[in-house]
C-alpha cells in the first residue's frame, strides 16, 4: 500500500525498537546509506532522526534535503516500510533530550554526551509512504 502520510502501522513500526536505514545523496550523485535509530512524531506526521553535526548525511541533507528512510519488523522483514520525503528542518532544539530518549529505547541506557559533539534532530516530512500490507 502506498500513501502520502504516516499510517498507524507505520507509526507503530517506527516507535518500536527497529533500526532504520537512511539514504541520502552524495555531492557526486552516488547514494549514502546509514543505519540509524529512528523516532516519529505522529501529531506532526514527521519521522525524527538524531545525528551529530558534521556527519556526511548532514552535509548531504543541507545540500539536498531528499531522503529515504526504510525499516522493518524483524518478525516480518519483507516488505519493509519505505518513507520517501524531505528533511524539512534540522535543529539543535531538544536534540540532547531526544538522543537520550533514543538511547534508552535502543540501548536501555542514558545517553553519554561526547565532548564537542553537537546533536541535531532531522525532521523528515513524508511524501510517499510504502508499507507492508497488514
């Protein structure tokens, strides 16, 4: 099924402890793929990612905000959820609290800040959401 916004099934999958694979476009046009922790803001229909400033994916997204986020339920890996969209906003606002929430979700541990690291939240606005049939 293909829709233009996050469905309840997509939200549940993104709220669970599943990794996401995030694709961006390098400056030479080649793809860049990175596994990431993922979150969702269902009220604003946003996929939320948290990363450190200066990483390749951030450089790519500042130049070209197109992004693909894919995830799946390990019990039912095929077909995966695929969200194609744009990074609408890159912000430091709330990013440390957000990475702590993600660390507790994925590692069951509080986040330990790294000296000099600036955390960012990437707010992804879905254009196309392709998800498994349920």
